[in-house]
C-alpha cells in the first residue's frame, strides 16, 4: 500500500505553500495589533496605563496607548518576521507532514484512510519540524513587539539587524530561546485534531449529511471552536516561550530565567495560575478571526492557483486524507478529493503553531 503513495509533486508543494503563505499574510496583517498586545501582556503583564487611558476595555486602551507613544507603526511591530516566516513555515509543514503520512500508511484502513492517531503523530512531527526551522524568526518577532515597552535597551532596527545582534551577543542559544516550550506547545494538536473531528461529525449529523460535504461555514466553525479549545488548554506554554525569547534583549533584567522550568516556577510564584493566562482573552479574540480569514483566503487562493497551475495527473491515486470519511468514485471523484485535500491541509496546518499568527 505504501508503494502507491508518492507524495505531492514540486508543483503541488509550491502551490500549497504559496496559498498558505498568502492566506497567512492576510490574516497576520489583519490581527497584528492584537498579537502585539497579547505578546506584551505575556511578557510584561498588565500595562501601566495613564489615568486618561484606563477607561473602557484593556484592548482598546492598549491600542490607544500604543498609537500615542509609538505611532501607527507600533501596532505592526513584528509583522515583517512573521510574513518572512510564512513561506518556509508552510513549505516545511507540508513536506514533513506528507513524508510522515507516507511512513504511517501501514496504519491506514481498508479505504486507504489514516486513523486520527496516525494523523496526530504526523501533524505533531510536522509542527515540531516547523518550530525548529522558524524559531529564530519568532524570537525576532517577540523582541520587536516588546522592545517599545522595554526601557534601557538598544532597539533592533530590522530583521537582519536583530538576527546579527542575537547571534553575536547570545549565540545559537539566543536564536533558539523558547524552543522547548514551543515544542511542548505542538502537543496541542492532540487536543485540536480530535475536537475538530468530533465537531465536524456533530455538524454532519445535525445537517443529515457527511463530513466531506460540510459547507465552508461549518468547517470554519469546527476549526474555530477546536482552535479555541486547544489554545486555551495549552496557552501557558506561550507565556513561558515569549518570556524566554524576550529576556535576552534586556541583559540586566531583574527577572532572568535559567530555562523553561525556572521560568514556570517564577511565573507561578509571582502571579499564580493567572500569570500563565496573561493575554489569553486577547489571543482568543485574535485566533478566531485569524482562523476564519486564513481558511477562507486559502481556499480562494488555492482555487485560483489550481486553475492557473493544474495538478499533475500522476497523483490521482495517491490522496489519503485523514479528515474525509466518505468515499467517492476513485476517478470521477478526483476533483472533489482535491478540494477536500485543500480543506484538510489548511486545518492541519492551523493545528501545527503557530500563529502562523503567533508563531507560529
């Protein structure tokens, strides 16, 4: 059975990566102001806003303060490294996921469909590879977003300036600070993937249809709800990751963390459980529209690219996708299968991290 699986061609890979990167770019740009606030809350806690800016919600007050002190550009700090990381992020994810999926075909059922467990393993492995490949850019993103409120530091002027200074001042450890909690965070796929499948099954039963025939709106609902659940349950790792990534910028900081465990202990000792959920509400407000924007944009861009660059016919019989449980005729249903592949791939990529809007 494994001999029949050859994976996507270079054209397929580039099309998926370009569609994913483009969709991620649109979503990242749209929610970047919320991402800036979230990261600052994770690292510095509640801001010391002047009395005139304390009325209303924290998000609105924070946005007003950022515009007042840093200008409009302050709301988009860290957007450049996020956009720069999108193409390799998607390319690495699709490549590794496909390779792992091919290795796990021995666990496929009679219809050549992988089990949820096998897909969780493949998605987790792909997410880990993506985190390792793009971690330096997420470190830069975190520091660019927080340097506006960190006193006594020499600000980074650009992505290259940040990468050069970090590698020179802190070495490879600085570029990969926060990697351990980032890898731990990949485990959220074990929550989101089963939740995503369960919600889709419920929606299919409610509408008296099958999961592969769900509307784009229902798929977006399943994606958003499962994302909210997984993000909330695994959010503490983001706080630890952000603090470890940011601390190297302030060499004489009072709160210096020796590692992920030390950071966890100090956050708990100082702020208790609430300390691990700083910015969580902002994160949920950010991830829900980001997931919908990414999903919708990806589908539209994929359709355009598929028309401009048709898939190679040699891959007609090698399309085992985990999230489709209803089968169609192998040849006449190929177009529908490709569309289902697109939907599955975007959801699986959202399971892997980062944000793309956070990081990834």
